């Protein structure tokens, strides 16, 4: 089922200060691809021209929710997130902002 997607929400791993500052693991930047058929027609978000999105860049705040909106909504069936940069390990929770059509 296709969705009209307006953006992406990301969140990294919570830093546990009781474990010697363990685990400020987070993705700091990423790209998004999307497809109408989930097979061969994968493209970067057209309106954003292969834009690199900023994710959880603030040290010790990897658990904060970061919202990135596209310049224009895109319609697709499958969405893929490609990590560009990360802190320690590429730990990430993400979801799309949009609705089924």
C-alpha cells in the first residue's frame, strides 16, 4: 500500500550515565530513497535532490526525537534510510511522517 510521506522522524540510543557514559550511539546524518514498486525504481527524494538529512547530532542527546520534513511530499510504497555518518555505532529508530493513500 502506498503512502504520501512528508518527512522522517529519527531517534538514537539513550545514554546511560550510570554505566560510565555508555552508549551515546546515534546516527548523525542519512539519506532517504523511495520506490513505487519496491523493486527497481528506487530514487532519492526528488524534491530534496539527494539531500543529506541531519539526525541526532547533539552529544548526549541521542534519545531526542529529530524531525526532518521533505521540501515536497513524496508518494511511494517502500522507503529506505541510508546512514551517512554516526557516533560510535549507527543505532537508529525511525519512522515516516505521512498517511496511506
